[in-house]
């Protein structure tokens, strides 16, 4: 019998300080009007889908299109907690033929730091370290583009 994954394999935590108010940063994170400008893992991708019902129990569906391959990668889930402008908690799954990692959980905290906002993203319940690392690459790309967009 294989040992169960360690906590480190199951959880990804990323932090960024955004030079924008907590309210502006929170709004840009899940507002479809803003998402279309930043939600993609790298600049060469295009934001293709931004469907969001931002309320507890509401659903979302986001898609990144890769013009090179013609594939659109779509994630979806449900909001478990919506506490503007402080915190969001939502489930995260990929539509086939996406990554086969099952349902995971994303928590995004927006902490006021003077005129700036510290964004803490915690994505957990990965089945293995490879899935966590793949998501780390994607989230880091998203956060780079998000930071430029919000601060721009």
C-alpha cells in the first residue's frame, strides 16, 4: 500500500502584493469585465470564457484558449464563501479533456496593507505533487498578468 500524499503535495500557497486597494483587487479577481483582461496562464493564451455568479452557492466557468493548439482549457466550480472584499472560497475542477485531478479547493484572501493588497492564494486537495506543480505554473502566470492588469 502506498503512503498517502503529504500535506505539501496536496497544497499550493502563493502570495503577491498588489499595488491597488483591497476593493479594486477583489473586484478584478472575479468580475467578468475584468477577468477577460487577465485570466490566462500565459500571455500567448486568450481568455475565452468568463461566466461568474458571484454569491455563495453560485457557479463559475472560466476558459483559456490556446490559439497554437486550438484547445480551450475550462475550469468550473461553485462558490462556498464570498466575503467582499476579504475572501473567496470556491471549488475547482477541469472539464474534460482537462487535467484529471478531481475537485480541488481554492481560497483567495485579500489583505489590506496600507494602500496595497496582499493576495494569498491557497489551492489544496491535489492528488499528487505533479498536479500541484502544474497548477503552480498556471497560477503564477495568472498572477503575473493579474498584477500588471490591476496595477496598470
